[in-house]
């Protein structure tokens, strides 16, 4: 049965197109990020005097030493008018020249910020050196006491930002897998029930084996799809400026995989029951409404829960399937809390699977109409 479920999905063009379409979108987004992070920038600067050219040489050296992706090319014009013409024609982004009180970078309609920052720093340091020598002192003496340092109240701001983004992505993956595969599972059950095919199948295997095969097949597919998305994401992240966070993310992804398998298995059994309670495809919307609301609640809890509420829900199934890996990723949950939450989720999943198996077994072959949970529970085998 598990093999049948897998083959059915893998021959479904809609499933394949949606999967590889999402992979292409993810790869494209990460590709743009990697391109922007590694893109080299080149600025052409023109001068019109020997003094300006010497200063431009210093700016070039300082800018390229500060940023290895920044290149400054220099050119000399015969006079100020020729230099302005080069800027207007786009042959140079800026003209470096002396003003009445210092140095001036003239651009056509803008001066690039990174070039301006590099030039300001280099020219300031060079001017300080010259003025210090003229005053028979040193730059260090002139700058003593002027240092400005920074401290952060939230020293892990970058980590928190990455954790939030990755946590959102993992929560979205769990939501999409639970909803799309779950709804497909429920529809598959009710279609087999409505066409009476299930009556033929159950002459060969038991109803519990049928349930196990359907859940395992969909779990394998969901896991493979999730692994594909996560793999593409991690590879893409390695080419961005956030590659230093890969060890932290990889560890949290390991916890996410464990929680995903248990949490998805729990919800998949309930989706199968939702299908078994219905007798027509139209009934699935009604029988699956509580499960749909639960899935949405898990997703919004992952997005909105904070503080004590987030800590408490990270131990409550099925919310723990997302919230605990997110807390591990944020660094707010030690490993033993993750183990406790996983153990609670496993025990809960075991109890729910037993209950779901009873409901599934007693409602699957009932075709007289849509069943309530109470009716399915009390129906004799």
C-alpha cells in the first residue's frame, strides 16, 4: 500500500510540477541573494590635477583593501571641463578635485555610498597625517580620546534574524506538507470508499494495514519533498553572506526532521480518519474542518507565539513539532528540553494513532452516510 501511494503521487503531473516549481523558485531566490552578495562593483574616478590623482591613488588603495569586491579605476582629464564631460557621458561615476575647504567628489546625479565612505575615510586620515606633521605632532596624539566603540544590547541580532527567517521557512514546510499531503490522503480514502475499491482491497489486507500503508507512503513522500527543499535551501545559503550560520542551522534541521516525522505521522492518521468518516468527496471539507483549523493554529502559533506562551506550547503536541525546533534554532532551548518535547510528542502520537486506527477501521466500510466521531467510535467492527 505504501508503494502504491508513492507511485500514484510520482506519476501525478500536478504533484511533480508543484514540487519542482517550488524548488525552482527557492533556487532562484537564493541564487539572486548569492549573486548580490558576491557581485563585484567597479567605480571609475576621474581627476584633473596631479594632486588630485595622488589622492585618488590613496582612495583606490584604501577602498580596495577595505572591500575585496570593490574596484576603483582611475583616469586623468586635461582640465576640469574635460573631467566634468567624462562624468556627464558616463565614462566616470565621480570627479575627485579640491574645493575651497577640502576635497570634493562630483557625480552626475549621485555619488555611490560605498565610494563616498571609502574616500571620506582615506582623505580624512591622509589630511590628519599632513596636518599633524605640520603641527609637529602625531595623528595618534590628535585622535587620542576620540575613539567611538559600539556595544549591542542584543549581541545575537544576526543570529536571531537568521533563526526567525529559517524558522518561518521550516514552519511553512510543515504546514504545506501537513495540509497538501493530508488533504490528498483524505480525498484518496473517500474516493476508494465511494468507488467500493476499498472493499476489494480489504479482502487481501486488514484495514489497519491499509491505514499503515497509506500513512507510511505519504510520510515518505512528504519527507522526501521536505528534504529536497531543505537541501536546496542549505546549498543555496552556503553561497550567501549567511554561510557562517550553516552549522547552527544544520543542527536545528536535525531536530526538525525528527519532530517532522512524528508530527506528520500523527496528523496523517487524523487526515485518513477524516476521509474515512466521509462517504463523498464533498463531505471531506466538513469532516476535515477541525483538522484544518488545528493545522492553521499550529502555523500561526509558530509565527506569533512568544515568551512564556511559546515555551509552553513547545511541549504541547502537535505545536511542539514546529515550536521546539524553532527554539533550538534560536538557542533558547537546551537539548534536554528538545528530548522531553519529542518524548511527549511520541507518546501522544502513539495514543492518537491507536484511536485513529479504531475510528478508521470502524468507519471505512460504512457507506450509509457521513459519520460523526461518536458514531464511528461506537460502530461495531
